[in-house]
């Protein structure tokens, strides 16, 4: 796993989460923050994120338990790297 590749994925995920929440681009978003518990994503945001990730990174995501295990930007980026 390349750190540069992971950084790119993290930046894409941050950009999506910030845009969904109208967070200033310069505002730092902790990659270990639980996106559901902190209110950054709801079920609609989850579906949008899955669709964007599948299209952008050309992977298929098993939707059943995806966010039970991958609930923050860091774990989602690790998941994407494993699936690529």
C-alpha cells in the first residue's frame, strides 16, 4: 500500500464528507471520527458515498455490513485499497 495512494483516497473521502455537510474546505476533518455517530452521514449520504466510491475507484462494495465495520475515513480508505 502506497502512502501517496492512501492520501489521495483520504482526500477524496474528506472532500465528499465536507461537501455533504457544507464544511469549509480548509477545516480539518479527523479521519478517525465516526461519520454516523457525529452526524456527518445519514443513510442517504451513505448510499451516495457508496455510489461515488464504486464509480471513482472501480470497486464493488458489499453494502450489507459496510458501515458497521468501516465507519470513518481511515477505515473506508483501507477498505478501498484492499478491494483495488
